[in-house]
C-alpha cells in the first residue's frame, strides 16, 4: 500500500523538480545588459536608477574587472598589475542582478538571450556591451610565442607583465612595436609603450644601443592631423623609425624574428630581427554578435551613430567597442556614449523619439614619457574637441598626472557608478566666453 501510494508522490516530486529547474533556467528582465566591462557596468548603474532595483541584470563571466587603460603604465613598470583590477562582485551596482555566465546566442526577434550554461534570458530592453575580441592566433607563432622571452603585449592581462620584463632585459638591437591591420581598441596604446620604452632606455643608459621601430599598418601615425603633427615631431627628436603600411603576420620567437607583410606591395614580406617585440594583436567583433541578427556586414552591432539605438530592433541598444560607431574605441568614448544612451533609452521608454545626439567624442591620452602626455580629444570628423583652454597638442606634465592618477580614481568612483558621462559640461565651462 505504501509502495503504491509512494509512486505517484515520487512522480509528482520529479515533475515539481523539473518545473523548478526549468523556471530557474529562464528569467525575464526589464533591462538586460550583455557584458560587464566599462560600458556594461556604467549602463547597469544608470538603468538601475531608471527602472529600479531587481529589474536590471548584467551577464558577465569574469570574476575580475580591469581598468585596462592602466596597462600602458603596467607594461612600462610604472604601475603594478594588481592596481588595475578589482573583483567583479565589488563593482556590480547595488540592485543589479549579476548573471555569471557567457552569452552564447542572441535572438532579438524573440527578445531572448541564451547563455553557455543553458539559461534563457528574456528582456524588454537590451543593451549590448560585449566589447572587442583579441586575435593573437591570427599571427603565426602566437600566442604560444609569448612563452619565450623578449616579447610582450599590453593588450592582455596575461601578457602585459612580459612587456616590462622584455624592456628590463633589453641590452642592444631592435625594439619593435606593431600596429595591426584591423580596428582596435585604444589605437594610441600601440605607440604609447614605444615612447615609454624609449624613455626607459635613455634613463638606463642603453638608448645609444637601441633601434626603436614602429611598424604600423596605417598610412599615418595618428588619425587626427593636429596630434599626428605633434607625434611626428617627437619621433624625429627621439630618433624613432616609423614604417607605414607594415603588418605583423608571423613571429619566430626561437630566432627572435618578426615577419611583416608590406601592404602596398602585395605578396612581399620583410623579416626583422628583434631584441624586444611589443605586439598589438589583430582584433574583431564579438563572435556572438557576428553570428546574430544584430550585426552589420562587418560583424559589429549595427546602431544609429547619433542615438546608439539599433537600426532594426528599437528595444536594442549598443555601446562601446562592440558597435559600428565610426569613432576610436576608447573608455573615454564609452563615457560620452553612456550619457547619450541613457537619454535615448529614457525617450524610448516613453514612446518618444530620441533627441540627444552623440558627436563621436573620444579621447586618447598619448603618453610620451614617464611624466608627459599629449591629450588627444576629437569627434566623428577627426576634428579636435578639446576640454581645456590650452593647446592639448603639446606634451604636458599636467596631462600625464591626469592620465596616471586622476582618471583611475574617476573610473572606479564615478564612471562605473554611472556618474561620469564625459567632459562635455566641463568643456563648456572651460571655454566660457571663448569661441
């Protein structure tokens, strides 16, 4: 009798267990944010204020969040790596749900996101902030080549300290710094470490034995003429060799050889021996975005350049490196974008047309030594959009102090909390009464 009565109870228990597991693997969110990097965290904070606690979730697999602009200084031995990171749990805004998983599939026609661990997440509004992916593997000999000495890369938490070791170990020969033939984040970082390395070798009395080489796939040293002119003066004064339209395609770390393709001479390559090699890797869009309906032909989130709303799905928005916004991919750009995107979403939530417009503002603090910096700020048209009422095209100690000390504090204590939307208000104040 007990066995007969118990069987339906067991079956009922199994059914209840199945329902609870199924419901746990599916959840709905008023605002779902994909990516816990700079853009994802600041927008999570802004949305939390807008729609309330418990209604915003952010999907991010990483246990640690890094302030990546600091890695330029880490690679030059000016900052320790541990200063650049904090536990992700500590920077998730209060009242925001952290879904510790990796996005696997986007289905915007169903307002649905699937994660690698089987969760199905539905949303009313979606913010895509999945960043940009590094592709060291597209260079023959990498990433396994980083197991050898004298090679590093400031773009990866795994390899940034190897840059500092390679710089310390340098004795004499070629110090090569590369810039790839793809869009990248913080386009100036590929040469910042070059200026720092040159300064370090001078301080150590090794400069006369060093041949500093910058091999860039681009036809210019920097995309904004004002700052390019300043940098050309610096490389000339410091005897740095700049080679344009050269793209790194292979590293032979056992022989300390780097092979470059000559982009203006198809089929031709050039091998250069190195004593130190800093690699800026090829980069590309998130593979999850690339295979989704949210992507443009290049694989980037296809958003309106002025309001950051998706061109096809009005309840989907993009921010930062994962988008096709035609501006430099930097943290400063994300700050300005976050202020505009917050206003855009507010209007969409009210069924009104977004009115605020992003002008493409971005910034690149071009560190040129251990105590000086050229602060490049510009817009979609590659025209300077400077905050301060002095010529930012000149190397300044004040700008280095801002890069090394002020910006990290602002990042952790204001930017990630949704309290910093870029310097536009400060710029208006600084230029009050001037043209």
